[in-house]
């Protein structure tokens, strides 16, 4: 009798918003093991994992200091029996939106945190994940949760735009590295940077609450809410995971879940 397939998922920013919705969706399947990385635990996730028979770990880590987190992830992965997993997936979801406004009106520490969480952490976690998992037989995937703002700049959100644009270009370059490995007959990961659409999260609330003088697009974001144009985190998580499960995942490195 064949043993059941098992899948490992590492999700950053897993305590709220889309990251929490992704963790919930993944934990609904008993064959899934989830490692969530966020500044705080979400206690409800433990109850969900217990009820479904899935496996959950949550790390309280600040991705504004990404180097020790990436080092810990690499060490943790190296200590696991990874050959029991049919697939291993890193989902770089964590991101930070600074208080809307021009860069000169934003505290320097906020700008630094946004770039570290949104770009540097994705780079370091990806490097640690790929290095630690190269020798295991399971399929390797890196899913970077990007944004339309990484592809179209918007006033008042420069740090977030820059972090997501960096994530897109990081994904392009990583995909080229993996294609080179594949051309040499070596194990290669599949890489995608996916824009998830507009989601009704704390980020949207922050943008709607901004002063129009500092954030010219504030009326548009208020209208999105008023006109019910926002997807729920649960709806978006389901769409993102459907995209992740596609057999052609990785063929299009820069993608948008709404165009799938």
C-alpha cells in the first residue's frame, strides 16, 4: 500500500491577512505540514491543525531582521527528514506598508523595515530554502506574493512599490538561475512572483484611512471598498493555491492571479 503524499509549506506573514488565509487553507488537508513565520502566533491555527490532523509550527520572528531568520530556517530544514515530502514550497508573503506619504515624510526606520521585510527577507529565505533542499527528491517551488504596485508605481507608497518591484526582478533572476541548473541536468525549483489582486486586509484599511493630501489615490481605495470590489482573504488564498497547484506553475515567472 502506498504511503500518503506529504507536502511542506513555509509561509511568511502567516498571522493575519492573506498569509493567515493561506495557512488556514493549507491546514485543511491532513497531508500538509505548515511552518508559519510571523511576529506573532495565531492561536486559532493550532486548533485548526489539531482538528484536521495536519502539522503546524509557528515561529515568532521579526522579518525586519531577516538574516537570523533565514539562518534559522536553513538549520531547521537541514535537521528535517525532508525526503518524506513529495513537495516543498516556500511562500514569501510578508510585506509592510508604511504610513502613506512621500518618502521624506516617512520615518527612516519605517522605510528600512518595509524594504527588509518585503525584499531582503524574500531573498534570504529563498536562498536558505533552496540551499537546504537541493538534495531532496521532492518538487521545489518558491511562490513570491507580489503586487500590482510592483509593476505600476503609485504616489505615497514608494517603499512598498520598491519592495514588490524588487521581488519581481528577484524572481526573474532566480528563475534564470534555475533554468541554467535544469539545462545542466541538475534539480531545479519552479519560481513565480504572483500578484494576488486587491484584498480586504489591514493594508487596504490603512490606505483608505490616509489623508488625501499625502496619498492622492485615497478616494480610489475608498471606492473599492464602497463598491465591493475587494476580494476576501479566503477567496484570494483559494485562488493563489489553485495557481500554485497548476501543472504549468513556473512557466510564467511574473503572473497575476486575476489573469490565470
